[in-house]
């Protein structure tokens, strides 16, 4: 299983260090086939020791240059970062990242050989229209994306389940993952959206779920390690 922690705009450099110290104390007990990823904010990127992969929540698709406020490949290379989240619904919505921009970013980081956790998800209004609408919406988020890329991991995150405390139901996750797995040629597929210690066992036991992308419940090292060790 894959357990990925997305801190979003939470934690500082100092608190990330403390978090990683606390997490490392627990990770010795995880099973060797489980893989842990941590995506701290850009200011907390560093070279940390531990049984996990550090990734970037976002970066601009350029080596370096005049992109005020952004970080590029040069800043990621400093810490040997080779994993990135692309297409998160918060970036699509709040940062107005269009599918075209998302696809350009994907192509750039694919070219660099990065491992990409590519996020897709539908809003509530689409979910309420039924399964067919959901799949149509989700598949459109693969426009311009090379799904044959060998370092691709997909994260299905229904927007209405993100940060709301209300995860999708087992049936919703199960049917969506079944259809998505086919569409992405059985690439690893994570679920995200209010995954937490209380529902982790149920979620990871669903066929077609290869792991979780966790926001809120990953912010506390005890809570995240409880999920990993569950
Ligand atoms: P959440 O966020 O776990 O707080 O719902 C998940 C995500 O956005 O990756």
C-alpha cells in the first residue's frame, strides 16, 4: 500500500523536522512493501533521512527563470526531489490551473523522469448526476496526460470528500476505482478524501485501492503513522 501525506499549506520547516522525527520512530514497524510519501510545503523541502519519499506539492514546469513566487526544477534538484503532485483539485480550483496547464506541467515533469501522483476528482454536482457523469468528468481530466507513463500514480479524490470529514462510501470508491483502473491500464490508484484512522482499514481493503492520499489526518505524525500501521 501507498500512504501519502499532503500537508498543503500546513506545517513549517521546524514542525516538519519534528514531524519526521516522530514519524521515523514509528516507521520501523511498517511492513516493507508499504510505501510512504510526504509532501510538505515548499519552504520545508530539505534532505531528510527516513524510510519515506519526499515530494513536492507543486512546482513550475521550468528549470529556473522569471516566474515570481514559483519554484522550479533547480530548487527541487537541490534536495534530490523526484516526486511531485500534479492536478490537485485545490490547484485546479483556487489557482485556476486549467487542464491544459496541468497537462503541460505533467509533460515537463515526465520529461524529467519524475514520479507523478496525478490527482483527479469530481465536484458534488457531478456526483449527484450519477456514475456515467462522474466517469465522463474524470476521464476528461486525462486529456493531454500520458497514462502509459511508467512512473504514474493516480489519486482519485472526490472534491466533496476533501477536507469535509465525509469520505466517499465503500460502494462509491469501489465502483469508481474499478472503472478507473481499467482506464489507466492498472496503474497504481490511490483514494483521497477524508481518509483517517477510523476508516483506513475499510478503504484499503477495497479492491482497486492501492493506497491513500491523506490531507487533514496526515498533519499529525501519530495519526498518520496509525494509518500506516493499521
Ligand atoms: P483530506 O485531503 O484528507 O483532508 O480530505 C485529501 C487531499 O486533498 O489530498
